[in-house]
């Protein structure tokens, strides 16, 4: 099981890092998953991830308070609206536009449900 969690942690880490550069791929959930996998499979990798200067504070805040910073939430709102608006503008079938709009609204409602810290 340790090997499976280790592989899942690395895969989640890779997807999370790809999400930094790809606007429709979320970063935070994959990094949280990577941290959860590493804490059970490799304490050394978990400590390294938590000690990262850019990622560590967000992960620690989520672990401690189950909240995200207000600025990060604002950026997420803007990116979701921009990406889904562009996607809706680029697709042709009305059903696909409606599906994308529904997914976008669902994602915005999910983001709204997350606790926010100052």
C-alpha cells in the first residue's frame, strides 16, 4: 500500500504543478492529495512539501484551519470565470455551452463554500 500511495502522491504532485501553468487544471486539490498520500507513505517527502516556501504555507493553513487566503480565492474566481467564458465562446453546440456554464457555476459555488481567511 505504501508504494501505491507514493505513486499516487507523485502523480498528484505532477498534476498540481501542471495546474500552475494550465488554467483549467486545479492546483490546490492535487497538492492536498499529494500531501495526504505522502504523509502516509513518505514522511520525508511530506516534510519536504510542507517546507516548500511557496506551497508549504497554503498547505499548512489548509491543514490547520481548513481555509484558503482571500487573495487566492479572488484569483480563483477570476480564473474560473475567464476560462469558462473563453471555453463557452469557443464551443459551438448550445448543449455544450449550457454544460460548461453549469460546471462553471458549480465550481464557483464550491469555491464560495470554502472558508476564507484574511
